[in-house]
C-alpha cells in the first residue's frame, strides 16, 4: 500500500495542475472535500459545545461526512460496497441515537442539567471543580403584539364615534 | 602430662565451661550453673600448679646442663595451636628477595601470626595466681549470687573471663595478647554492668570500657610501631628446622645479641604500651573507671578489679622489660606515673565513706606501687613488683570478699557511717578482714610486709645507681608517706565497721547473720594465703629465683653494690616501715575506737587548706574530664545528628519528593472533561497523520 | 501572483478565525464578524475546487455542498439547542441532495427518513423534556473554542491536501487513477434498477450483516428502555 506523501509545492508549482480533471475524478475530489469539511465541523462542535445533545448532534454531522465520502468512493469504484456500509452506518447511528438519548435523559435526571461540565468525577484530586460566574440574562424578546380575542367588539373611543362619518 | 597439654588445658577448660553454661544454663542447669565453671576453674588451677612444678624442673635441668652460649634465662616451652594469619611474602621494592633474611634486619613483609602459648616462669606465676583467686571467687559467688535471676549468665561470664585472662598471660605474640587484652576488657564490661537494669551499673560498665579503649588505642599504636621497628610481633623466635629463621621481639637470640632499637622509637613504643597499661591497670590519668566499677557484684570486684585484670598491665610491662631497658626516659615516666598514682589513690581513700570505694582507691594506690617498682627497671625491682602483685592479689581479694560478706549481711548497705560494731554478728568475716588489713599495711610476718619491703628496697637501691636518682629519692619519700596513709585508710573502715557501738541499718532486715559456708570458706583460705604466702616465698628466696629465670626479667641488670651495705640498708628500711605502721595503727585506733569527736576536728583542720574537700571530691578529676572531653564530644555528636537528620535525610527526602512534584505538575491534565480528552486524542491523531504523510 | 495554495491557506486562516468568533463565547461580541469572515473563507475555498464539466452541474453541486456545510456550521454555533437541531436537519437535506447528485437515490431517501425523520425527532423530544427556563449557561459558553477550531481546520486541511495531491494527474504516475467510464457506471452503480441492485447486494452478499444489524436494533431498543426504566424506578423509590 503506497502512502501518499504530502509536500508543499514551491512557488511556481501549483497544488492542482492546469490540466482539467476528468469529470469523475473532479466529482470524487469535491465530494471528499465536502465530507472532510463536514467531519471537521462535527469535530469542532463536539469539542466545544457543552450541551450534551448538541454534542451528539455534532457526532451525527461527523457521521454524515463519512457517509458522503463512502458514497463518493462507491461511485468512483463502481462498486456497491460503500453504499452497503452507509446503510449499516445509518442503522447503527439509529441505535446509537436511541441509547445515547436514554443515557442523556438518565444523566439529566441526576443533575437536572444538560451540561457536560458537571460530570467531572474522573478528575484528579487536586484539580478544582468548575466555578463560573453566571452570565447576565439575555435581553428578553420584545413583547409581540397581541390580538384581541375574536368575537368581541373592539373598544372604540367616544371621540372617534363622534366625527367618524358613517360608512 | 606434658607442658604443652597443660598449657592448652588451662584456658580451654574455662572456655568449655563458659560455653556449656551459656548454652544450658538458662533452661537446664539454672541454680546448678556454677558446677561446670567452678569445676573447670579448679581443674585449671590444679593444672597451673603442675605447670609451675614442671617449669621449675626445667629450670633446674637447664641449670644442671651446660648452658649454650647465647641463652638468657630459661627459654619457655611453646605450644602452637594453629596459624591464624599467614600473609605471604610481600616484596617491598628494595627488598625483592625476602627469603634471604638475616638475623639483624627485620623480616619485613612476612606477616605470620600463630596462636602460640608459652610456659615460662613469668607466665606460670601469673597463671597460678589467676586461677587460684578465680577458683576461690567462683566458690564465693555460689553463696553470694544465689537467687539472682542472672545466675547462669554470671558464671558463664566468669568462665569467659578466666579463659581470656589465662590466654592473655600465656600468649606469645603481641597481637594475640592484644586480642585477649580487649576480651578481658569486654568481660569486665559485661560483669560490671551485670545488673544492667540499674542505670548506674550500665553507665559504669560503659565508662570502664571507654576509658580502657583509650588505653587500648595507645597499646595498638605501640604494637604497630613494634611491627614497623622490629618486623615481627612474636615474643619467641621462629625456628625452622632447628635454626632460627626470624628473631622474635623478646626471643632468646635478641635477648642474647640484640639489637634492641633505642632512641625515640624505643621511647615511643614504651610510652604507647604504658598508655595501654595505664588504661587497664587504672593509673593516673585513666584511673577514673575503677571506683565506678564497684557497681558490679562484689565477687567481680574481687576477681577482676583487685587481683587479675588490673594486673594485666603490670604483667605486660614486666614482660616487655627488655624494651623498657632500652629507653631510660620511658622508665622514668613509668615510675613517675606510678608514684603519682600511689599518692593520689592513698589521699583520696582517706576520706571516702563507701567501703568498696575505699578498697578500690587502695587498689589504685597499690598498683601505683607496682608500677614504681617496675619503673626502676632492675631485676630486684621487677621481681618485687611481681611479688607484690601476688600478695596483693591475696589480701585485696580477701578484703573485697569480706566487704561483700558485710554487704550481704547488711542488705546492700556499705556506707561505713551507717554500720558499726559488727564483730559479734559476723565473727569469721571480722577475723579474716582483720588479717587482710594487717597484711595490707604490712605487719610482719604477713605477706604484705615482705612484698612492700621488697619494693621499698628496690627503690632505695635504684637511688644508688646512676640516672635520675633525684626522681627516685622523691619516689622513695612519697612511698614512705604512702605507707603511713595505707594504715590510716585501711584501719579506718575496719574500726568503723566492726568496732564501736553496734549499728545495723534497717535494710538488713533479718539478714544480719554470718554468711554461709560457701562464702566464709574462701575467706578463710585467702586469709591463710595472706599469712603464709609471702613469708614462705621470701624466706626461701624461691620466688625471686624462680622469676629471675624468666627470659624477660633475666635480661635486666642486677646492680652491683656492696652486699653488706645493701643488707644494712635493708634492715633500716624494715625498721623504719615497721615503726611507721605501728604508729599509724595506734593513731587510727585512738581516733576511731573512742569518742569520734576528734575525727571531725581533724577533718575541719585539714579543710583549712581545702585538703579535705579535695580528697573527698576525688581531686575533681571526673568533673574535669566531663567538661573537657565529654561535653565537646556530645556537642559534636549532636551536630552530626543534625547533619544526618536534615542534610542527608533531607537529600533523600528531596529525591523521594521529586516524582511527586513532577506528578503534581502533570496531574491537571486529568480534569475529567470528556471534550478535553477528545481534543487531546485528536491532537495525537493529527500528529500521527502529519508525521506519516510528511 | 497568488498561487492556489496561498489562497487556500488564507481561506483556512479566515475560516479558523471566523469559526472561533462564531462559537458561543459568553457575552463577548463578534458573532456577526465571524459570519462575514466565514463567508469569505468559504467563498475563497469554493473558488479553488475543480469544475465539474458544465456549469449547471458545478452550480448544482455548489449549492448542495454549501447548504450542507453552512447548515452544519450554523448547527454547531447556535445558542439555542432547538435551532441547532433544525439547522442539522437542513444540513441533512443538503447531504441527501448530494447523495442524489452522486446517483444513490436509496441512500438519499434513507437519510431523510431515518435521520431527519427519526433521529432528529428523538433529539427534539429529549430537548423538550430537558429544557431549562430561558437560555442556559452552558449553551452560551463553549470549551476551548480557539484550539478546537484550529484543530478542526488543520485536520480538514491535512485531509484535503492529501486527497488533492493523490488525485491530481501529475502525482499519480506509478499507479494511475483511472476513472470509470459512463458505460461501466451505467452497467454498475448508475444502472436504472439501482435500488433493486442495491437490495440484491444487501440481501445477497451482506445478508448476515443485515440480520446482525436487526439484532443490534433490538438490543438498542431494550437497552434504552432499561436505562431509562431503572432511572425511573430509582427516582420513584427516592420520592
């Protein structure tokens, strides 16, 4: 198996040549790039968000990226193997989602919070627990206008009834 | 039985008995633990008497034969047990062919130590004295130590001590002598601290051992110097195939032809050996351990600190007499130290109140006399010193055992101010004690008289010969003063304890009766010996002739002088000393038998010049040593302990703390956050990927 | 003047910065700036990918790809978790569109049905069960935002460069990559009876795997019920 070597091209070379890529290879290339992007984005989301469900969401994004790559390779090699794997990925992702949701619910019931930063029992003895000052409340949404309930005559001021012409 | 077998048996029997008692004593023998030891020591005594007769026979045989040209005295019989060390030939550069050794040059590079025992008149006399006193003391201990929980241990130690003392006097090699010198010191420590639960006894044992150690250090340096100067450590010659391969330090060839190295090596050797003797024989300034050693049981004091161990120093100097003959300065130092010690011990003994302490100081004083006699370095002087050693052994042991009997009856009280009028309750003790006192002060015809007079005569004769006669005149005067003091400090406790109104301390309880037969028996035998031994030997001149045949002493010159004038001097000294003795006894009797008010008046009179407090405070030597030596050493020890605890241990603790600190630095990585772990995993993955793909 | 890789490096840097600014960082401002930067970065990156033959194909691909990526970015940077879930749904649509574009229709539909229809709805249920009042602390803060952004972009960059180099014609001379021809594709993956063929492959070659997957689903169901069930029991006991 040959391992591709990365090399940074010098100034008068380009990463991609001027020759146009054949259609199939270009399609493969692009799909793989998108898959890599989705995978990376999913990883960033998993590493930075504190809500357990959003973390899980990011994992699913990663799985999507992988699925896309597999399907692209499947087309390129004219073989159904990649798509088979994606079918199983979908099935396993479903199971995983079910179990993960159950676990998240159980954890939520223990601490009444979806924050993953409270679950730090594996920390060393001299690492202090998380202490955060509370953030200020976000500005409340402006009150939406309310309609009066239907079926009741709106209140009209007496001045309006005085000089309003009868229509 | 031939001499070699006897020589080997004499130390072997007590050793076997000691081991047997040590192994079986606690469980099996218990109250019968004395049986093997007493039997063994008694057999040793019999063997040593036989040995004396055999040596005597040999002397007469050699005197009858034609004496070979180069022979000084009667060469002893040697019994070699085994070769302890044989370090082969070490060639030292300028002496590559070490096989060719001439009799004149030292055989450098060949260290061969054989365990060899010798039987010549000097060692035979010492063996007889040691085993005789040991037998009597062992029999006494049966009664004295009865009921003590360490009964078996006591007899085992006694056996060990007799073994080491007999080996010491029989050894024919400086290194072997030194080994048993140390072993005797060890036995002394064990026996002084026998009741080790008593802190005073344990401290006394330690003090004895440590002060002896100082002396032993000097002894060791002396032995090293002998090796360097003479090239060998044997007393005897190494005989190979009938011809002398190497000269011993005190062997017949060296005694006949020499050379004995003179000048500063000889003085250094003699002074270092003297240091060892001072430690062992409690001479000034290393005498401080002997009074404290009275914490041990009384039989121990009688055996070790009166008759045998403390005489090891005297024996050693007598044995090395040819070495001392080569250095006049060392002789003067020996005599001077002896004189100072004699006077010091006598002055301190006058005012002490503890019976055993008085006897201890009197032992120090008498050992001083022996050293003075040896310091004259004449045949007469050496013989007189050894004779006094023998008689002193008898009467001092008798006095100590009598004190033990008093202590046994009075429940452990020995303060003579609290005792009185015991002659009716303890008759045997009273009469034997009286005989011992008379022997000590030197009343004719008891043994002490003959030996003390021999010493005085030797000093007097030495003043006649050349070389530092002023010193010996001074020593003669101090000896006469010492004679006066002897009767005072001897009869003062006697009168206070046994005469006067009867005073029994409450600790006596129902003990205040005469001691059992096992204790009074040896007292009687020793009393008989004190009376008879001196007179018999001196009358027949047998002792001096016997000793004069031993090689070391025969080397010493006999001063030629006018025989008639010598005889006249002899009788004048006898007369003067007898007068002094009688006057002293009468003065003491007047002071102590009647009203004792005069005593306090005399004491206060003496205290005008501070003499009384100086004497009672033992010349404050112990506090001086404490301040000068003990305190600085303790501070040094404290400093070393601080260093060890803080610097050395601190370093070790620091090394141990390093992993912990490193861990504390790395530990915050484990913060329990899942995402952090995931991030770190990704980081690792990235590094791997980039490394593989680059 | 600017070579292709310069532009890509610039795009990567801008992308990192933009992502960092967009991630929830408490009360710190800059989210809008982050959006702008991210847009610029995506635009720069999109300009460097190879074209797919004719314009409609390239345009379609771009629209679908941008939908998927932009929706995914929005899904991870929203403060409100329900909005995150909905953006995720949007991303799924984009990905499903890409599946369709590639030619695997079954998978496109399966993605929408299973992911958007089942998994996403489960997420929403749990979110509704566990929502605190107002916006929670933990939704408005994130861990280690800069480092994670950087690492994500570095990973994407590494993968892209590898792939780009592997697939460019000049590099692969010892083992030339031969793309499949239309006829082979029409006979294989892109055949008219695509779904039938896929089914035949699934239940023919991977039959045992299908059965195992079914058992796995059953196990997951039972497991989820047990986890939540015992939690319920414990809570009922303590109450």
